């Protein structure tokens, strides 16, 4: 089902094949269009801050259009993927491998961020440079890690599934989708009419996504014009060291950690990034990874990940595999400690790391959750001031871009790797699709096909 959706001519640029069908017309590239729109937005915000702020509705409207269908698409693809498998042991194998991978990799991201923050010390001497708190932090002061984790666990299961869809709570919808799909497997043939309906609705929603993605350049233009116009380039310069630390750590994590994992798994990180380049550029422009979830599920399925694997791993990773958010949270916590001249011992930093391992879950897929999560961690330490959040608000928008891009790359890598672990990856299909997209003789994977015969089929 997902393969057919991606091949649709409604969204010709989403899969990167439009140029091969229509000729080498460079201006048709969605990546280039988004990049040019992003540059134009930055220039407008710098030249005319008031005009840049006025562009906010463009970015907000595009993001709302995507969010409008993200939650139902996540539910329907999970139900379709689980029900199509017809084997609950196979579902458990995929899910168990994904959770193990998520926990290990996010812990590595947190540890790497803390090492970088200790080496570069971005917060040293910050207080006294005239940097003022730009946010009322009293709204966060009641948060503490114990209540935050308790709240996370207690709200994992929705008391009203309609409310979960209305709020766009992706984690609750994922859980319900897995249970619904498993129940459909147990019901058997009687559930087939409902599953046919699920497939049909999914097709329609993916067509909507294809139409909305044509507006991605406008969304990127509006989002970046507003960010630069409201906060200005000066805010980036004042807190540039912290911002640079987040970007540098994210780059090291992607290139070294994820690059090594990809190599050990038998494929090239650079080739995967090239394949999902359009989605990465959209995330750069909109500063939210939710905008690309639907088409990324379809695209990774087309690359060779089975429909069950892509439908389970990617949406779950949005909450449990927030690599970019983990890096931001660790650096932000130590930045605040350094800014206020608070020395944290190794044991105290280890305690902060442990808290972040718990509180970072769910921070990657919800807009604004990073600030709440950071507040919870700061309160729980009883050492770091929650007021320190005000130091970061000026560059939070720019850090959000780094978080979102790292999250989307990390989850794309996770989906391919977990698919390989679970025998749900069709290497022959991946090589054929990659060669079709980027030219004959170019392969995606060097490993032999390990997947079962049904792995690549939806």
C-alpha cells in the first residue's frame, strides 16, 4: 500500500524521482526550493524584522496542515502494518529491537553532549554580560522530574482515545494503534473489511500530504523569517557559543556515532541522507520533525524496510529516540550550571544524565516539550535554577532546528538498522530503488538480502 502511495504523481518530488521522469530540470527539486526559501526568509527577517514577524502565519499554517493529518496517518499505518503481518511474534521482535536500540543510542547522545559541554564550557561568564531573562519561568517552577516521569507514565495510556487524537498525542495514538492492530490479527478474517477501509483512508490521507508538501517552501520561508525577525541575529551572536556547542555535538553524533552504526549495519549514512534529503531540508525550514513523518514512513518502506517495521519503528522513535532533543537537554542543563557559576561534580552530572534518560522520552515529537522537560530536570536537581531557562529562550528556535534535524536523521537510521536486525529489510530492493533514483550502478547496501520473502511487501 505505502509503495503505491509514494509512487503517486500527486507528490512527484517526495521520492526524488521526478527529475528522472521529467528531465534534469534543477528548479523542480523540492530540496532546492526549500533551501532558497529558507535563505530568503533569513534575509527578510534580518532586513525587515517587522516584515519577518508578519510572515509567521505562513509557517504556522503549513505546520498546521501537516499536523492535521499526522496523527490519523500514524494510527492507520501502524494498524495496517501490524494487521498485515499476521504474526504477533514478528511484531514483538521488531518492537523489542527498536526499544533496545532507542535506549542505547539516546544514552550515548546524552553522554556525548555532556562531554562536549564540559570541554567547551559554553556558559562560563554568561551572567553579567547583560543577557536578561526573556521568559516568565514561574510557569515551569512547579515541574519536577518525579512528577514529570509519573505524569509521563500515567498519560501513556489515554483515558479517551478521541481526546488523544484531538490533542495530537502521538505516543498515545501509537499505543492504541498497536493494540488495535494486534486485536485485528486475533479477530482474523472478520476484520478484513475494516482493514480494507483503513487502507483506503490511508491512501486518501497520503494524497493530501502530497498536495500539502507543495507548500513546503512557503512554510520554510515564513518560519525562518519570523524567527530571525523576532529574535534577531544578535541573540544568536550573544549566545553563539551555546548554539555552536549544540550544533557541533549534533554533527559529531550524526557523523561519528550514527555513521559507525550504519557502517556496521552494511550501508552508507551519506547515501541514506541523500535519499531522505528533501525531508531533511523541510525540517530545517520548519524546525519540526512532525512535518515529514507520513512521507518518511512511505519512503523508507520503498527503500526496503518492510511496512510493519517502518510503521512501528519510526512513529515510536519520535517519542523514544529523540537524539537531538537529548543532546540539547544535556548541553542546556550544563550551560545553565556554568552560567550561574555552579560546579557540578562527576556524581552530580551522572545524576543529571540519569534524570535526562527518563525525562527526555517524549520530548522529541511534541513542540515546546524540550523547555518543559528541561524545567523538570532542573527542578529535580535542587541545585540548578529554573530561572536559567530565560537565558536560552532567545536562541531556542535556532536550537530547535538542530534538535529536529538530528531527530529525523536518527530515526531514519534507526528504522533501517532495526529492520535489518529483525530480518525486515530487503537489500536487493534497496539497491534497485537507489539505482533507479540516483543512477545505474549506484547501490545502497553491500550486504546480502537477509529478509524473509514477505519483508518488503506491505
